[in-house]
C-alpha cells in the first residue's frame, strides 16, 4: 500500500488573524520572475509545460484509509458533490490547475478568490453556485487594512473572515504558496534560484543579437590596390565603373534589406598599390563572438537543471528513444507535476472542503480530502484494439472499453436501445400448447449438480477454479512474461544504449516500459516455449490443455501489446472460458 505522503505546502484564508504578516520579507523577486517569464522563452516554455500538464489531471473527493491508501468517495457523499462543484466543474477545474501550474513555477504562489454568484452574477457560473477566480500576486494587495483583489480590471474588497466561525457561503480569498525552507510564510519557486542566471542569459541574448547585427552591417574591410577598376556595365560609352561606388551601393542595399545577398559584402577601402600586392579581407570578429553562443547554451542548460522536471523536457528529447522519452515524461509527472497538484489539493481540502463539511456537521468531516488523478497524463499508446479483445474476453468493463476507444459514458446505450438490440425470444406455438395442456404428464426437472445423486465426474472443473489452480496459472503467466522480457531486451524495442538500464527492470514488467505491437510478439517469438508445463497443469486439474493454452497465451499477448502489468486478481477471469467448456 502507498505510504502517506508528506505535503510541504501552505494555504491560508484571509481572516482577521491570518495573512497579516504576509508582507514580511522581500518578495520583490516575484516581479523579476514574471519579467523573466515574458522575456525568456525557456521560462515561458517550462511554466507552460507544467501548467498544461496539470490541467490534464482530475480532481476528486477521497478519504485516506488507515493503511495510507487513497479511497475515492462514493458518488452520493456530500464531499463528492462539493469537489465536483469546485471552479464550476471539470472545465473550470482544468483552467484552475493550469493557472496554478504557472503561478507555482514562476512566483511560487497564487490566490483563489471565491464569491457567491448571486453577488457576482457571472454568466459562467450557476446562480446557486460560486464564481472562482485565480489571481496572481500582482493582482492581490493589502490597502488601508483591507485585502483588495483586481478582478476584471476593478478593485474588489474581500471581507475578513471570522477564524472561529468561517462562513462557507461568504466570499473568501485563499493564498496558496510553496513555502520557503528558511521562512515558511514566504514563497519559493524554481525560477527564484535562477534569477541571476536568467539575467546573465538576457545579456548573452543581447550580445548574440549585437553580433548578428554587426555581421550584417559590417563584414570587415576589403583592402584593394588603388586605381583598381573593372569593366563597365556599358551605360556610358565604355567607361569603367568605380569599384568603390559599386561596392558602396551594395552595402547600402544590405542596410536597407538585411535579408538580401548584399548583406554579406564587406566595407571597401582603397589603399596605395605599393602597400598591398593583392586584395585582402580584414575581419573584425572577436573571440567572444563564438564564446557568447556557447555561454548562452550553457546558461539554458543550467536553467533546465534547476527546474523541478527533467532537463530533457526543456532541452528537447531528440536524442532520446521512445522508452527514454516515456520514462522521462513519467519522471516529470512524478517529481514536477504531482507535488504541485498535492499542494493545490491540500489547499482546497483545508480551506474549502473541510470547512464546509464541518459547518454542515458531516460525520468524520476531517477525514475527507480533495485529491488528484494523473492517469490521463500517463496514457502511452492507442489501446483501442487491445481493449476490444480484452472486452470480448470479459477482462474489462463496458466503461473501460468506451474510455480506451475514445467514447464517454454519455455514448452508452440506454435501456430502450438495449431492448431493440436484444429482443426477447419468441415462443414456439407447440411449446405454448404443451404448456396449456394441464393433463400432459409432467417431465421431471433436471436436478442441479449439488442435488444430483450421481457422482460428479467434472464437478471440480465446472464449479470454478480453486486457489491451487489460480496460483499455478499465475506462476505460468509470470514465468511467460519473464521469458518474454528476457527476449525483449535483445530486440529493436530496446536499443543497445538502453539495455543496461533495462537490466535494472524486472523482466516480467519490462513490457510495460517498451512499446511492442501485437504482431511483434509473434515476430520476435517472445512467448515461444513459455507453456511447456501447461499440459501437465491442465491434466492435474481436469482441464482441456488446448483451451488453457489459448486462454493464458492470449492473455499474455494482450498484456505485452497493451503495456499493462499482470495482476493476480484477473487470473480467475482468464480461466473462466475453460471452465465453461469443462462444464
């Protein structure tokens, strides 16, 4: 079971006792951080990537069990209703999460302002709901002892709440921040520690820009012997054109149009013929020109290293294969996205959900929480074909099939449509007559197996798999996946450069990290020889060896092609078809 996660986060409602000391400390760096977001594309990309990734997560109401795991709240529980209404629903929650992805990356904090919609009359919120706004630190300030929030260009005063009796229906302002390890009340962010580095990057950008301009407008000096002429264009009686005038005309063109070919022409200087014997090009390039470009690349790399996501996300994944790209993305979600989602979930739990549950006197109000689901961010490939096959085998539900094929629950057939697809069987007239003939002798009904006096020849098989058979089948599946993983390390799916890392992964789970098509399972013979002991197991439990082989082999192939890990709880379902045959 998952261990309880310690959340280093901070959140406070604006009350008469809180946020008073918010201005303590120098937070002017936050303005510089926003300036860097607008001036440095790498900062904008990093913040936007984190924000876009967070917007793909899902919020839900949950409760932490005694073993530390997270249990989703029932749909009819009050906490589930409250969480579903946060920010007006899934669309608003996506925007809220995306906005805080940027705020927690750049200044390290942001504000949530919630107002009853009967006061705001927002067209984006229901009349009996709330208007939710996410504001930056520049849009919230203290003025004359009041908290003022700039909303839609207007200053809105947020009244202080009573810390003893918080009114869940009153307007609230909630500050959310990543606390600085030195001073908890101050915010911290990955951009903060890189501000000096980003200032250096701006200077290097300016230097490279100046170098580019200088090379356009000044390609050095071209020294030519005095009196050099070359043939005329034939405009005035065979006279020769002045070389300097010709080159100067080209240079003027380069200034007016830097994209023209004339931009490569140097400045011409005519010197006495006895000074130089031939044409000579003098360049004014500095050693710093090439150094500035290298320093800029180094600064970008250092900034990428200082982020809370793998540096390759910012620097590009061009040199990383598909497995490495998936692993890096997964690592970015775990280390860069989920901690920020946990910060926001903690805020919504402490400052919104639980105060409402407490005010409504909900039992165990302090145990319910807002939590997040990042599974939508971890989808690797299109698994629709595998989902169809798994659904036909009864391994996944109708809802899972719709999800994997791109449909939602609104596309599910209703009762009338199901009735049209599966009409009740029509009665045979002869059967009806027999049923109406009361004098006909009654046919003794077949007794159920457990009421029959005959010895049950296939009772064990017909009743379903026992624990021993399930354990044996589980061992066969695990051994087959282990053998497939050992072979998979030597296939093109795992390049030589990645095989050392692949050896660190358990063989039976390697297929969850490598992309394998269904056809490649056969092409690379991943499961050849995996079922050598299966006839012995089938005979031991009175099952058809061919049916058992087909069931286990098909299940293992589906797992490998889908990149899904084997689960013990699915073994009875995999064996079910063989027991139907045996019955």
